[in-house]
C-alpha cells in the first residue's frame, strides 16, 4: 500500500503465496485498503500464466489432480489388492510429485510405497500418458517455466521488466525449482522480499526445503534481514 501511495505502478508488483485461498484473500484485502489491483497468485498460477501468455499453452493442456489420481489408481489396481489401492495410489501420487520437484529420477528414489518395479512402471506410464495427450500437471508447470526462463532470455527479460517488485509469502515452503524461478525473475535489481518461518515448513512432500530461506542472504548479500519474535 505504501508503495502504491509512493507512485509505484501496482501492475509492476507480483505477490506469491502457496495456496489459492490465501492469494484470493490477500488480493481482496489489498483492494479494500488501497483501491488498487495487484497480482496475488500461487507459484503454479504464475508459471501457468507465463506458459499461456508466451508459449501457447491453454487450460486444455492442464491435467487436473483428479485426472492424475484416476490414472494412477487404475494402474495401481493392476498390481495390488483392492483394499490397498486407494492408500497406495495416494502415496504414489505424492511420490511422483516429490521426484519431479526434487529433480531426481525414479531410479534414484528409494522410499517407495510399493515394489520398485511397480512404481517405476507406473511412473513411466504416467509420463508417457501426459506426453501423448499433450497434458502437463502442476509439477510440470514449474519445471517448464524454469526451463523456459533459462533457455529464452527474451521472455525472462519481458517478465523481469513487468514485475519489478516481488514478494514471496511462506518462503520456508519453497523448493529448489521455485527458488530458481524467483531468483531469475528478480534479475539484477534484487527487488525481492521473502517472508517465512523455518519452523513451519509443511511441504516437504513436494521437496520444500527451509534451508533455501536460510540461504537467501547467500544469493542476495546486501539483503536486509528482519527477525520477528514473540
């Protein structure tokens, strides 16, 4: 609000949090106190925005979580007892997400909820299914956006020029891919502000690492650190 009052264009601000409900609430509260619209979104929504605006992706390319669950459950049902299908499916869906966000291969993963060969088979079938149906899931959004920023400096510069002031909430729940996106987006100006509590990380199943927040000053040595305590 103070930035808007100081004359900074609200459209140059990007505010990221980790749930859609929180993003919607923040946007509504900000609109109420300032009368301005500022972009509040999840990291996934932002990445999909980039893919839609710059690379022609549409909502038809998006694989819903329910569709992901249905596909995995069908494959799990071919290998395990009926009473175990639902629980193992839930675990495998989380394990696939962890592998992709951790940037490791299925072969490197060890904490399977079923036999290694079954998990690897389901994982490979799932990736093939997305490829042949031209679908991407929520994890792919991050990976593709990160890779596009690395390979396409024109688009990265376009986003850097548009979003000059970046705020990240719940930063303790950031994973390596997300951090790479944030740091590239902030460019050389360092106008990035992160907030978090390293004791409250809840997204370890998506490879979140609170050490990323603690290492923030290594990437931005001139940053100002403010500690809040009870």
